[in-house]
């Protein structure tokens, strides 16, 4: 049986970046994907494909999107997103807990890594549909998020798969890694289960890139806390923490925010796991321009605390903490045009009414009387002296409310009124393995484990409490490339 230079455990973005980087070093590469081919790609397949990246102007965007037209350039204010801005966002949303070494690699390698991906056949486009508003004839991007992969997550995995085949990478689907082969000195392969067969596959280095433990209800409850078994899973049913467990079993050091995760507002009646036919469209991310009420009929969170990119990954947790683990987003006609496309899907728990009283009677599970009172109090509190501007934190807030709305506050008074029911959808978990700057996994004695590397969601220490939108794919790419390169060099030496 063939021995491989590098074995990659996983089949998503981080795994492919590791595989392509290892091949670039001349290594023979085998990828092991637990899912069948029709469900392959991990959580990457379910994303919208947005990637947070440092850029200093239009020239950097053109390096990522070389077919950008002159008309698009003339009608768009791309602005900049500098290293300092990226560092500031990571520090702010993680409450300054992000690992400084890993964060520095993430930020400083982001642009070079995406340009490298472009060279490997991954195409990007500006996110006009979700991250830019047109003001006085020009698109203006907001929130530090500007490019996405063509075709979203589905397109990303398809492009990655094509690139992998072109570069001679072998991938085995429906093959779940169960254990690392380890003699106490070095990892030398993996034990796998394919159908009813268990076999050992030898490799000179192994890269774990098989995602977090978000699809494991028992681990969610153990580490995230009571009630998390009730959360919906936005993505792959195969991300059960197997890669993390395999590493911990041989003495790897756990690291990071094990009680934290990326969790968003998600369609209340969505299935238990992600649906590839729907993708990420169960999300409901235009809430900064709406109101959120719980079963008591009251607001419970500042919908306009910050741009959506900096609050959406933590507000799922807040919804899960509400009575019945649900909430309703409330809209009126004035801001409906700001809704993202996901509000128009067929699989949507939605009610419409011509009066607030009528709407109150249609919001299942909500105290109707308190809801009517909440809307009246809110409408009186909205500041009318500040102009509304969706491109900036406009300071159009409320006065005197126990739960303020800091920006983008508009009265709910123009019919038709709409309500959208949401619950918590968990995306990925923040706790994982400790790695060094070369992606090598560190053991409990803080020594590198020979032959073992990691990338993607199962790396701990990068995200705490919250997450800047689009950073997950970028992190997977940056550390996938780093880990794949280091693993190949170690294997070849």
C-alpha cells in the first residue's frame, strides 16, 4: 500500500489550501473526506463565500478581481481595509483575547494568501449584493468586507476540487479518519473507516482540517453549556469534532474559547443540519434595520450596536437565551428594501399585517399586549433629528429606553408590517487545538508533535466571544497554506 508524504483530514477550504500548498512543495497528497461526494466540502460549502482581507485601495481589489470592469471601478468607492483596521477589529470583537501570533499571521498574510488562491484558480468578485449600498450613484462598501468567492461556498468548493484534481491531489470521499497512528515520537498516518472497512494509511505528515464540533450535540452541551443541544446547525452534519478528539487522544493541547462559538439568527423552522439546496439562506442578517422581540413581547438586544459584520456571530447566542429559544424580527415598509435576498426564500416563517395590533396577533408565542406597548414606546423614543444612513454608524438612536437602539433607528409605523421568526443557528465552535506559527500541533508540555499540523475551524485561540464577518474562510486559507507548506517540507526532509 502506498505511503503518502502528506495526508489531509478534511475536505473544505482549509483542507484544500493545505493540500495545494503541500503539492506546491512537491509532496504527494491524499485528502480524506468523511462526507460522501454529494455532501463534501464541510462548512465551506454552506458559506456565502465572503473573505475578509487587507487591501489598500482599488489596485489590491483588481489583483483579486482582474476582470473588474472600468464601469464598476468608476461607480464604486471600495475604500481601504488596512492591517491596522483588521487588527483593531480582531482585538475589539475578541475583547483583546485573540492570540497575538496567530492574529498577526491571519492579518498580514491575508492578501498574499488570497492572491495565491487566485493563482490556483479561485475566482473572487466584489460583494455588491450584501456589503455595499448605492448612495448618490456610487456603491460604497461598509464593515471591512469587500470580496467573496464566485458562486459562494458552493462555487468555492467546486473551484477547489477542480484545482486539486489539476494538481494531482487524490481525494477519498466517505472515508472517516478515526485515529492517528502515533508511536509517542511521531505521527505516521491515520486509521480510517470506509463503509464497513477499517484500514491504516501511512503518511509522513498529517494535517487536521476537519472542522469544529458544532454538529455534535453532546459536545455542544458539554462545552458551550445547557440549551446548546437545542440549537440548529447551519452547516455540515459531519463536523463532529473528530479531528480535535484524535489529536487530544495523543496528548495535544486544547486551546481557545471552548465555551464560545459563531452563532447567528437562523430560520426558526430550519432542519437540524444545513440544507445544501438552501445554503446559507436560512440566515436573517438585516436585523440592524429591524427590531427584535422575544416571547414576552419585549426587545432584548441593541439591534444597531454595530455593523452586522461585528454582531451577527454573537446574536445567535442571545436569541438562544430567550424564552423558547426564539425571537421575531419586526419590519415596516420604510426599510424593507434593505433586506438581503434571504428574506425572500420560500422556506421562511413570515407573517404580514396592516396594523401593529393585527401583527401582534400573528406572532406565534409572543405576548400580544406587551408587543403593542413595546412598539409604541420604541416609536416615541426614536431620534428624528439625526438622518438615517445605512453606510455608516449613523447615530440615529433612541432616547430613554432600557434597551437602546444605537444606530439605524426608524419608527415602525408604515404598513405593511412584517415579522420573521428566528432561532439560533450555530456555525462553528471557537475552541480547538494549540498550534505554532508553522501550523504544527502543540502537546500538553508545549512541545510540537512531530508530523501533526492543523488548520481551519479546529484551531483554537483565534476567535473569542465573537468574530468579524468573513474571517473564518480567510483563517482557513491562511493557516491551511501555512500548515500544508510546513507539513510537506517536514515530510520531504
